[in-house]
């Protein structure tokens, strides 16, 4: 046998070219399979939700801290008092310490996401809190109140001075945004949330004319007379009146002069005596008026359109009103024509959606369009005015609609999501935007993906959470019976006190 030969004299000769071709073919098949697998595997961008950074108060082991929208701990729970986050998009957190409840004294400071103190040149740094009509708490998002010595001022979230520390106090008008009452030398003035002076410190009292700061402010002089100043800093009604009602529209006011209530129009300088006990609102040229405990409608010229006969009246738009009669609600126009029958326990107009929502004895809610046509009945789970959709349970299934009452798939509505709630054989799971199953149908209840990328899932009466990749973060183990809203960020879930808006483990 010759050295190096791979065959003997009697055997077949090895075909090297054929072997090489086979190897190449096998390698090609392997590469094809790898490419195919890679193509079938979702890319990172399709499985991870693009999360805007936000910050939330967190409570654990009787201490307070901060987490972010990814569920990461930003400030370890180590503070005794709840950390206030005035603007969830800004890493500026207000901490209260040295609290003496018996004397109602405390100290405050601001810290950043590194737990470093901010704005240390001030003795106090505080969020400016306010409340709406439903007693929901909110904060001014563009400014902080600071104290130096015994005087107050305003700064923004970068520390820029908006208002020097020259004031005895700075307080919001309750229920009104962008309206801060200042006190200096015992006199009241008004500034915006950016520190711009609207009303100089010359008055005994300042209140908002209506629920919209754009309508102006009622001021009271040291002589006990009332007038109105607009946001343009101009006097829109002279300080000559004994009292002014908190109603306004189209330069029309209701004020008391020489003991008589008058309807005053500053456009044509007209003044007519009010023939009713009270005026609850002015809507364009119509007034909601009260007499002997009943409500009707009159023109601002004084002409009566509907005699007082209803238990309540509230304008929704144009010349249409939600009315209450015999403990039931309906909708009428200014000619007293019924547009929606009086059969509802409650009627609400959702201005941003142009929808009327009616609750009756039925389990389902009735939804009407702006023309008062009944478009849909079901159990309303969500009306999202920011994203322009409704989520309604119809015949045991959740369905999505835009505000034109057109049914849409959740993939069409929730375009930024990576997981989409899906139901099969009475169980819930999740699919991706291509309807490929990401989370199997094993859950009894579940939620759509939140802004932080997490979903809540319920199994055997207990809740857990899954992240944007479809990975289980918390196994269903929490009952959360008293939670009005089920929401998770990582291993943290929203606390029972939804108004406080903090998360716990």
C-alpha cells in the first residue's frame, strides 16, 4: 500500500469532488435553517415596547421610595413619609422629614434620581397640590414653591427662578390650574404657574369666575366691592358691585348692584334685572335659572324659554341640556323638546368624545352620539379620550370602538403595544401584532398592556404580571380584592388608594 493512499488495490476509489459537494450542500442547508429561524424569531423592536421614562412613588416595608416605568428601583424605600412626584416625567422628588404631627411642623427637600439634594439654597421646596371637583389630587407640573427666610417664591424643575421669594404665601385656587394666589403685605395678587403676574397685590380676595381660568377672576377691594379682571390683566367688569355670581359667557355677567341682581352685558353695556332666585350657568345666549328650587332656561335678555320645572339642568353643548325630573335623567333642547327619554339614573356627556353615556336599571350602559342616536349598549370598561377609543364588553366579549362607534381591532387601536389581549375558548392569552400567540390561553382574566409595557393576568382568583416580551414577572399570587384598578410595573402593583397613585409589592 502506498503511503498516503486512501484506497487499496481492489477497492473503489473515493470521489473527493462528490464529498466536497455534499459538504457544501449540508452547510448550505444549515445556513438556510439558521436564517429561517432568525427571520421567524421576533426582533427586539417588535417584542419590547418603547417606554417613555416616568417615575412613581413606591411603598415597601413601611418605607417610601421611587420606581421608574421599567419597574426599576430609583430611590430605595427608606423614607418615613410618602415621596411626592409633581411631574412623573421629571426626576425631581419632594421628600418630607422631621415631621412633628403634634405641632403640625415638618421640613421638605427635593432630591433627584441619584438621591442627591436639589435646590439646597432654599429652606423648603414643595409641590403645589390641588383638587378637582371629584376630590382627585393633582400637582402643578411646571413649578415648585420654595421658601427662603419666611418668604415664598417659585422655581421651575431645573431650579430657574420664576418668582422671587417676596411673598407671605403662595396658594392655588382650588380646582383651577395655572392660577396661584400670592399674599404680600396682607394684600392678594395672582400669578400664573410660570410666575407671570396677572393681578397685582392690591385686593382682599381673589376667586376664579368659573371653572376655567380663561374666563377671568373675581376680585374684592378693601372697600368690599367686587369686579372682574381677565387673564389679559384688564378690568372686564369694574369694581363697583356688591356681589358677582360665578357664571359667565359671551361678555355676560350676573352681579348685584344697589341690592338688585342684574344681567350685565359689557359688549353693548346693557343691564337687565334678574327675575329669578339664582343663575347656575350662562351658555352662549341661554341661562340656567332657578326659582323656588326648580330649574328652567331663559335668554340673557331675560326672555323665558322654559319655565322652572326640572330638578336640575346642565348644558352639554349648543342648546341641549341634561335634565332631571322625577329622579330620572333625559336630554332636552331649549324648546323643551325631549331628545333622550327620561329613563336614566344618570347621564354624562363626555365632551372629548362627543358621547353621552346613560346608566339605567339595565346592567349595560347606553351610549349615544351627538345626534342622540343610541349607538351601542354594553358594559363600558374604558373610555380613553387621549387615544380616542372605547373598550366595551358586549355579549361577554371586550370590543373596541373609535368615537364614531366604528368597531376596531385592538391592534388597530393600541398601535404602540407589543402584546394584544386575545380570548379563546373562554380563556385569555396574548398575541403579537401579526396575531401570533405569545402567551398561551390559560388565564381567567387579563388586561391590555399599560404604558410601561406590562400586562396583568388572573388565574384561580389571583393576579400576576407579564412583561412586554411575554415573560412572567410575577406569578398569579395576589388577590387584590380591594383594588379598583389592577396595574403592574415590574414586581410592583398599584395600591388600593388610587388617588394617591403609588405602587407596592
